[in-house]
């Protein structure tokens, strides 16, 4: 297998693996579509597979006893879904749902745990991703507690745009409200204000970003912080 073919997966963890490590995993990688609103894990589920997105976006969602939910993190082409399985968890602590459709690979969790134990290179990359994901969760928690809904909404739309590499994508206000942990009326007001300022267009369940720079100005500093963390991942 040539170096160029190995680097063509599109997932940054897989592409960072030394050739020998990647070749051991390659036969076990199964290409899979990531369908919009597809639930990969529910809280308490066993995790038989680990997913490596190549495109699209996965939302990691915390569900509360009253039936409400809030997004605590996202996963895209930089990482994987199923990290708890590699770190020894028996079941998923969160719901993981496809928020932006795309494609990826999946591999049996048992196979990947064996590689985690066997390969210091693979283990080091996974631990760097765990560090990145924990930093994103921490920043998201601070953002949800301290920043205005409009700023958080702008941050999330920019995150979605970066993950999908597109300025337009499907998004219902109900789902956005769930991800941000607020009532739909709050999201409606925030979206109307962003639309009034000609930063976005929203109709028929689709968002169209009209002014990327303006939306960045409307977002809180958490967007730039999390984006920098992602840009530095596996490049230092």
C-alpha cells in the first residue's frame, strides 16, 4: 500500500498513523454512510464499533432526566466517535447523532482496543484526540454558562459550516434549540436577529450563511478558541 493511498482516507487520525499501524487496521475498516439524524450510540448502549468520520459532523449530546438535551461536543474528520470504548467504558455515556451527513469508516471496538494496547504510536494519537475533545467539552460548558444565546448560535452555525465545508445546510429551529439547551422561542429570536443583520438566511428548514466575517464577529470567543485547538491537533 503506497503512502499516497494511505493518506487518502480523509480522517486525520487514520492519516497520521505510521504505515505499519495503518496496514494492520486497513483490512478491518468498513466504509459507511453517515445519514442525517442517524443515532450511532444511545446512553447505556454497548459500543461494538468505533467510527472515523471523513466528512459530515457528529453531535455528542447529553440527555437529562426531564427529557431535555444539550450538545456537549462535536466530532468531524479530525477524530472518532466511540472514545469511551477505547478507554475501557462498558457503555456509552452520551447520545451520538449525525448532525451533518457524510461518510466515514467503522471498525470493531475490540479490534481497535487491541491496537490501542499494542501500538504506542496509535495510543499516543488517541490520547491527543482525548485531550482535544476534553478541551472542547470544557470550552463548550463555559460558553453555555456565560455567553449570550445569539453569540452561541453564531458559534454553532460557524462550527457546522466548517465541518461541512459548505455555507448552506439543513437545520430546524427545534433541533438547534435542543443542541443549545434552550427553548425554541429563544433560538427563533436569535436567528431572526442574525437574519435582520443579513448574516444568515433561514427558510424551509435550511440555513444559508451570507456573511462569514460578520457571523464570526457576532460569535463569542469560544469559536476562535475551539477552531485553533482543532487547527493545532496533530500538527505540533
